[in-house]
C-alpha cells in the first residue's frame, strides 16, 4: 500500500523536532504493511493512530490522522498528543443547535476542507514563508472537545477538521492569510468572543422583556461560532460560522445586525485557494506579496502600496 504524507504534516513533524520526523516515517512504513492499524475517529472517514514517543530518543507522543483510499493512504493530520486522558464530552446541543450530519456527506466535507486548506498552505509554504510560519499547529481533539463544552454546542465537522489542521493564525507583520488579510482565530479567542456576544444578548434579553415582540432585538445566537477576525490583533469584526445553518456571517463588536455571507466554510476556503492559484480570475480580492508575507489588496495600508507586489501566478 502506497502511503502519502501531506507536506504540511512533514513540516509539523519538523517543528516538533527531535525524532518526530523519523517517528512519522516509521509510522508510514507500518501503515504500508497494515492499513487498518488506526481506529475510527469522530471525523467520518478519518482513522487515527497514536505513536508512543518513548519508543524514540526525542519525540513526544503523536496523534496521527489518515484517510484510507482503495489503493493508497494519505496522512493528513499530526499533533503532539498532550494528554492520554479521555477527552471531555461536549454538552448535548439543544434542538436546532447543530445535528450530526449524514456520515457520507460529513466524510466528503472532511476531505473538501482538508484539500482546500492544503492548497492554501502549500501556496504559502512556497511563496509566502512568513505567512506560513505564522500559522499555529493544529489543535488536538481534547482541546476542541473542551471548547465544545464551553460553547455548549457541537463544533461542525468542517470547523473541527480545520482546527485539527491549524488552530489559529498569528499573522505575518500584522496580516492574516485569508482574503482581506483576515485571520483564523485561535480557540481561546473564539471562546472569549462567544462569551462576550452571549453576554450582549443576555443584556438585550433583559431589555426585550419590556418590549413588544416586534421590537425585540437579537444581536447573537448560541449557534454562531466566531471563526475569523479582521486581523491577528484586531478583533473588532470578523466572520462566524452558524452551526445550525452551516453558513458564514459577519459579526462586529458593535452589535449591529449581522450579514449572512451565503458562503459555507468549504466554499470560502476553496475560493481563497482558487484566488491564490489562479489570481487572474480572482474577483473578491487580489493576492500579492510584501517580502515573505501574503498581503491581500483590498485592505492594504496606502503607505505600503509601493512595496506590494501583485501575485500574477
């Protein structure tokens, strides 16, 4: 059985240092002989296996996720296994707060998100190394489960798989790697922003009690998960993913009515990847470079325009 390791997985192993790259290669050799070595994960279509770091001179325990095709295996996820304790259970969602997807559809979503993100990170690695280096390693399943418990809703499968790949963007010189120089929020920022928005809604609910029904104000729904911020250090506005509808929408600290984007996370990431790979066809924004950082044209500071080099492919 042929085993393929995604380039960013190799890079993650290199970042972990020591014998992690060797441990990854040793696992690939084992999977070639025993494709069913892993066990099913909570992501449809993904098998996981844990590598015991004590078997190597200098290596943490590793959690590895892979997809088994009829004629090959693709290793797509790699994280340091921070704990051997069972992951905490997320709270069961209320009706309408995100239900389990059809397994076949969910498995397709896993692959679509992973493929789109690998296209983006592959481009960054080759053309914008500063932006690539600013991406955080993926979160482990325990951290995502803890966030689910904090939010009180299930994390949609598309967001779950994205966070397994990258748990936030610290930005290169203040620029995030997503269109508009926006940045993927880290899990701590997601939890903090969700709490702030829920507090705002609680205050509105107190005021709504004295308002006629047609004048009651809704500024936030429990199912909205902040995902993307205006920039790595600018949390005044951004995009959320609605776990109930599956669509992105815009949020702001000023609590104005949100706008639905009519993008899913999959289509949003796929369009970002398309704009990087085929910039001549890009309509929503234009990619370019300042040094080793990806900088999107729509929100560049005018004082930096003379340094900005458009990416023409």
